[in-house]
């Protein structure tokens, strides 16, 4: 691209003899402007580059659109697992007529310090083509217009988990929260400070702009409680709020997603990561902990865990996993507080307005405490 400041210098156009035939057509493609957070993507690349291509060439990884930024979604973040060497590979939108190329892998985010990130940055093909217009014109390449494309409409529940998520700021720290009512929000105790004035920004949605609201903590569990929970009352109601439907059952292995302000923080609104409900930990037949394989990073605490099947709220994110021995953090093993633990005290509080409705969260039994210590049997302390 030379000195063309309009070009994206991450990319190069190659003409390959034998592959560039005059009668050849263009790969089926789609514009990124139609993408929605949480929509499925298929990434194709070759991990580790030229190392053992007979094993690694054009391997596939499935993920979702985690976040979007720029004009017509020029930059796309996905949780598809793309390792070093996959840069330059394609990201495709599945469709009944076959996959359509929508973006190119720009960078895989693997480790940040001692934390495994597991996210990938993509650049939309449309943005690359726009920035390369003069280069392609000089080469005599005519870019046909992209066909009209509308993403598949998913049979959903009418629930919008993005509209439940909120950014919770307490001083210089931030985390996530989940709205249960126009003026009631759940988050984690470690995100807030008792008595501190909070800034709560509900995620924007159609018909609702991003607005900063003030809030205060009406209840936070004690440090000794296994449930890391805080309840926040807002000074104003969130306009046009539709409350979530709450789950009453949990199915290990079902597809789930987490919405929160991890990874990119509050720069681009909430991110979505997908996975499965990997375990339901029960004590005396009652679920007390949920484990998932969604990527959960710092800043995601307090965000909603949602069933992809039903659209119901399953719980709130409490933490990911840190190996204290190795000093490494693993976002794809994380823990959530089931909504069935939180729904009864929330209902009592909504009826009475008395924060003592949540006092039972501080009186969990030994079995629950042992589960959240990750140590169900007597022995040396867990290093997780």
C-alpha cells in the first residue's frame, strides 16, 4: 500500500499464479454491518504457521461475536480460539447457503501477563476492501458489490440479555451488574464498597441511550459468606426496561453465554462470550454453584449468565479461576451464583423494602462454604 495513509497496513494483497484465473469468482461474502453481539462465527486458519501444515492447515474454530467497534463494525472481537499463526485466516458467517466470509483474523490475544485471554481481533473484509480501493484499481482488480445479506433471525425468547447488563463503577474500579427491576441491580461484593456512591451505566439498546445513573449499596454479603453478592438501588428507573425471566432448572452441558464488561472494559459496551454449563454443584439437592466454559475476564464479575436455549437468567458471574501455585488465571473455568439462590430474597426485598431479606445469604451451611472454597473433602487447602 506504500504511503497511502487510508490503507490498513496490517494486510497485504497477493496475486498467486494458477489461482488467479480471469473467469474465477469471488468467495461468497457478507458485510460486517449486519453482525450482532452473540452471533455465531466460524474461524479458519493455520495455527503455528508453516509448522506441520499437514496437521494444522485450515483448522476450524467456532465462537461468537463478542464485541463490535468502528464504522460498519470494522473491528470485531470474537471468542473463537485462534492461536498464533492463524492471522490472515478468514472468519465466516454460517448460513443455509454455505459460509460467507465476513472478516479476516488480525491478531490472536493469548496471554496478558499471567492471564489467558482467549479472544481474537478480526477486521471486516468490507473495511479492508474500502481501504484498498486505490491498490486494487492499480492492479486492475474489480471488486464486485457484496450481495445483500441479512443475518439469520434466531428463534429466540424475546429476551435481550444485553439490556440487562450494566457497567458498575466504584471510584477507579469497575465491574458488571445485572438489572432485575428498573431500579434494582445485582453485582458482586468485591466490585463495590459499602457506603460508596456508585455510577451505573445500563447498556444501550434500541430506544434507550447509554445514561449514567447514581446508585447505592443496600446490602452486601459479609466477607465470610461464600456468596459474593451486593444489591444496588438506583436513584432513577432505567427507562423501557424489560425484566429478565429467571431460570428454575439448570442443565449441565447446555449452551450458555456471559455478558459483561471484561476484556475491553467499558470502551465498547458489554462483551458476549459463549460456552457450556460445565457443572452444577449441589448441596443437599440444591444448586449452590454453577461452572461454565465461557471466557470470563476481570471486569465481568456481577454480569449475567444466560441460557442460550431459553434466554433465561441462570445466575451472576462471581469469578474465574486462578492457580495460586503457578500464578496463572484461566478465564474458561469460572463460577457463578445460581439465580435460584438469589430470587427468594430479591422477591422479599421487593415486597418489603427491607434489606434484612438478604441476611440468609450470610448464613450458608458448611457444605456450601466448602464448595465455594473448592474443597469438598478434608485435606490440604486448594491451590485454586
